[in-house]
C-alpha cells in the first residue's frame, strides 16, 4: 500500500499512524492500493489524478475528509468513469440514536435538506461529553462514550464506502469488519 497525504497536520498525522501500523510499499508506483489522507479538495484532486494515471485494477482509499455527498458528482464532473475505477472512502460514520438525534436530524433536513455529516454528530457528542464532564462514560446521541489512557474514544462507527455512479455505497461496516 502506498500512503500519501496533503501536508496538512491532520493528513500527516493520519498517514503517520497508518504507516506505523502497516509497512508502506517501497515503490508507491507499484502499489495495488493507495491511501490518501487530506482535505476534501486535495482528496478530490488526488482522486482525479489517480484515476487518470493508475493502472486498471488499482484501488484508491480516501480518508474521512472525502466523505461527502459532493464527492461522486465532483468525480463525475471531472470525467472519472466510476464503473472502471475503485475509489473508496474510509470514514467514521457516526450512527446517532435517540430522540435528541431525531430532532436534530429533522431540523437539519428542514433547513438544509439531506442529513448531517459525521463531523456534525461528532461535534454534538463532544458538546454532550463536555457538559457531563467529569462523568464517564458520557451519555451522548452517539451512545455512551468513554476514553482510554491515550484520551481516545473508540466508537464502532467505521465504514468503507465505494464511489459509484449512484453515489457512495457502503461496502463494509463495523458489524462486518469487527
């Protein structure tokens, strides 16, 4: 696997953590899979370049900043044939629960259409954690959240999505992967 980033602090951090977990390809040009961590605009640019330059059968995995309903239309607008390209998004996809989550989702839909993204739900959960501090686990619209010795929370909300002509299609969820 080739591991790339956009030089942002977040992109570098994600790439560094992944590189520490797996051995990156010695020759990125020969890697069957490329992982890219970076902002949406850089991920879109990298995906477009990758789609034009990579051999058939290669895979591109974008980090969660690319997880947006805008990704597929933007790729199609750049002439990317998603039927012949394997472009995935590895994303934290929070699954909100409860009456508060339903109320927020309805208000969002009425105001902007669609559904809130992952960062919205994570921000709401973070505000709930802060308001309940120091009580842990904190009861949030993402369920009970607790933190380990490294101050990380590990909610089971990872999913893998494939970019298709019909939009992002889920191919892997925590229930399947864990």
